[in-house]
């Protein structure tokens, strides 16, 4: 299995927004794109999908930008992954009647385990593990 660049950037963007105060100014997309390591145009596409999933909010206008729609404790890695990809592990063999039953069950089990694992990790935990929960942004 290979994680897509899109999902990686989505997770990086949510992590950056999680480290930013939810109350107060929003993050400008250009600044966020620099921190994430991608172009602003590509990041906007990702942020639109995250917004559609209810994970981020946008503010329009000159002082506009993005912020989390929920607390980092309420956003899991699995939520971000599904927002970016649609599913965590897409296994066509699960629906393929020609795939041996034992193998289909193994794929189902692997998919369920990965989904459960991703849904147990919150962005608050990721911030804490990286030490970013102690960062202070001065505006």
C-alpha cells in the first residue's frame, strides 16, 4: 500500500491548523502551503475537500484563510484520510466474487484493522507527540 501525496498534504495541513489557535486570525493559504510544502493552488483543492468533510472552515476576504472546524481532539487521522481519498484502504478484491473467499476475508480484516488504527489517532495526540502542542504563535 502506498499513501498518496494528497493524503500526506491533507494530514500536514490539518496538523498545521491544529497548532494554530482556533480563536483569532485564520491561516492564509499561502503561509499554510509553505509550511506544508506544496503549492497554494494544490493545497486549496485539498482544503476544499477537507471543508466538505467538515474538518476545516474558510473565511473569505482580504483577511481570509483557513482554520479547523473542530478541536484537534475531535479530528482523527482516519477522518482526514477519508476526506482526501474517499476510503482508507480501497480493496477491489473484497467485492470480486472471483477472488478466493479466504483472501477476501483477509483483505477485509486488513482494511478493518487499518481503519480502526487510523480512527484512534487524533491530531491532538499527533501535536503532543511532536511537541507542537507547546508552540506559541504570536500575532
